[in-house]
C-alpha cells in the first residue's frame, strides 16, 4: 500500500506569523538590530578571546546582579516556547539570526570562534524578542547577554 502525500499552497501569509506572537519584533531584530551588532560582537571576541571566553562562561553559568545566567534564561525560553507550541518558531528564529550574522560577516577575517560567539548573541537577542511580552527584564537581559556587552566595553576602556 502506498500513500501519496501532497502539499498544496492555499495562500501565502506574512512571515511574522510563523515566528510566534512576537513575530514582528523578531523580524525587526533580525533585519535591523543583528546587522548593526554582528561585526561588533565578532570584534569584541577577536580583541580579547581569553577574556571573552571567561566572561561567556561567567554569564552562562552565573549571571549577574541585574540578570540571570544565560543557560538558565535559555532553558526558560525553550520551556516557554514548548508550552506555547512555538518551539519550531524558536528554532527558525535562531536559524535566521545565525544566517543574518553569516551574511554580514562574509568576507571578513573574523575567527571562527568570533563568528560562533556572534551567532549565539544574535540568537539570544532574537529569542528575547520572541518572548518580549512574556518575560521580565531579568530574563530578557540574560537572553540578550547585556552583561557581556558591558564587560566587553569595560575591558577595552
């Protein structure tokens, strides 16, 4: 017995609908904010790889005074996406954020580690936009990695 599955497009719709309740905010982040920040994130990494590695570990594991740890915030976001049946949207959001970083770093001489760091920062920023209306600043700032920006600036200063 053979089953033939066919998909028929009935109508096209706006992309933001597929990205969950915060889809418009997510698209803004992906189209506007990530391109503006990708090169800076990569440059921060390449300027001080050891220092950034330490800061990333601290952010991931410990968090700070103004926000939770990155790993904790990511687990909260994944659980919320799953509960709200938006886990596929979150995977696509992370994928689109990474693709945007790649587009804006193409032809640059940034290291692979810097590129991966920028991917992670972009994904966190976009996922924070997905959950903007659901989480408070403590969780959102952890997803965005705001302590990483503050420490990178302080390290250069």
